């Protein structure tokens, strides 16, 4: 009696169980997709200091696909809202579509 066998099925089975090689991370490509330092301006409509938020009627922000509109943003530091009043014209830098990194009054309300 003679037994013949092939190692090919075993090799294929082991290959199927081997996890695929991890692809290298590409943080530079991901960062390239996010806009850097997006600037905009608008008029303050409301201030909600207890939430570190300000509502601004702003110009179009094409980097985030936004038309001119009125919307609420949060500020990185609530103290940035000190001295800003409803009706003030402000310029601001976004760190995300709803987050203001810095805000500065450019014209007094009135």
C-alpha cells in the first residue's frame, strides 16, 4: 500500500490563515486633506459664554463647502469672547468646520 500526499493544500491553508501585511500609516496624506488655518469673517449675532460659543453671520467658507450663513461656533478658549458684543464684526480662524481657534473684533457694534 502506497500513500501519496501533497503539501500544496497545507501550504494554501496556511497562506489563507496568515493575516495580510499591515499597510503603512499615511498621516501626511490625511493631514493634506484637512484645510490649514481657514480664515473667515462675519457679524456676531449671539454670544453664549457658558458654552464658549458664538453665533456669527459669516461669509462663504469654501474650504468647508459652506455658503454664507448664520451658525454657532465654539471657541477654543472662552476668554476669547471677552470684549466681543452682539453686532461686532469679527475675523476668525477655524480649526474645524464648527470650531474657532482664534477670534478678533475688527469693527465695533453700533
